[in-house]
C-alpha cells in the first residue's frame, strides 16, 4: 500500500482523475482529513474540499501496477 499526494483543482481534473483510476482492478481511496472516498467515485470526490491536498491510497502489493498508477497520476501531483 502506497500513498500519493495529489491536487484536484478543477472539475476537468476530477473527471480525468476518475477516468484514470477507474481502469485499475484494485481499490483506490482518496483521503482528506478524516474522510475516505472511493477514488473511482466522481460524486464522492466532489463532496471533498478540493482546495486541500489529497492523499491517494492504492490497495495493491503489485509493484508494476503501482508504478503504472503513479505514472497515470503524475499530472495531479501536489507541489510541495
């Protein structure tokens, strides 16, 4: 299980994020404070405060799939 920090600042970025995460067979969560949302749920993501940096948690032990996910989500990477 690995965490990736992301920023989803526009409606379009949320749509692209859901499209990218939906193609993976394992569970992916988005954590914001005490809230945990399914990363494949567009309605769930819109319920979060998108001003905040979000944490993506992928529930897989497959290193290859994890690398693909990290590559897919690079455009959403939060700037530290």
